[in-house]
C-alpha cells in the first residue's frame, strides 16, 4: 500500500466527509478529490464506513493525546483544566474540518463515538492520570469523577466556536478579531463549567 496514495485518500475523504457528512458523502466524490479512480479507492478502503472510521479514530486519537498531555503535566489541577480548555479550542480552531468530522461522527452514532474516545484508557499515561485524579479526590479538592467523564466534559463546549463560525461564514471568520474574542470567552466558560461540575463545593451545598 502506497503511503502517499493512502494519505491523499484520507485528506480527500476528510474534506468530503466534513462538507457532506457521512450519509451525504459518496465514494466517487472522494475518488475525484483524491484524483484516483473509484476502483483504486476501493482497493485501499473496501467501504465508506471503513474509510470514515479510520479518519474518525485518528481525530479522536489527537483529542485523547491532548487530554493525556495536559493532565500529566506537573502543575495544579486548576491549571490542567485551563490548559486542556486552551488545547481543545486551539486544536478545533486550527483543524475546522476535523472538528466538523467529529461533530458529524457523534451525530451519526453516539455509541461509536463513546467506543473510540475511550481508547485513551489503553495508553500507559492513563494510569498516571487516574492516580492524579484520585489524589485530587483524596485531598478533598474535587468530586470522585471518572477520567472518562472528565475527558468528554469540555469537548462539546470547545466545538461551539467552530460550529457558530461554520453557520455564519464570513460574518465570523476564524481569523477575525470577533472569533478570537468568542474563543477567549468560551475558554473562560469551559473552565467555569468544568470547575462547577468537579468542585466539592457543589457537593457540600
């Protein structure tokens, strides 16, 4: 299998899936975008589902690594939350097509999303993360929250600016000062909501 051809197919498929969603995308469209014939496309990927799955898993893998990297830093828990909010927003802002693909994937099959997002738990860094969360709970700093729930808590909120930008088009271009302000405001909102969910104060009250 030629890696250059495979990469060209994956890039083409990302563009088509992001624009048309899984249901609206056609293998012929992807073949045309990749500048190959449909027979060659099927040689590399036997079905649209397999092609979508590979791209979807790759995007979620990047999300998972952002999560692990942020929460395995030797910094306070509050700073980890702040870093993850910034990392999620930065990734989705810089990769709007991948963001749209994730949104389409969740809409297509939420169970499929949950299945693949937890692949993070197979990483050895996860055990360090789990220990860190348990220490915060033992110290009375946070609720007894599962790493899975913490993983997905901020992701939907991070998608908000990209979704709004895609709806408004030129009115809210990702390079505009307005979008930058929106992203900054959303980051603050993500941190507040996350702290509210995990804070022990909500248990005491």
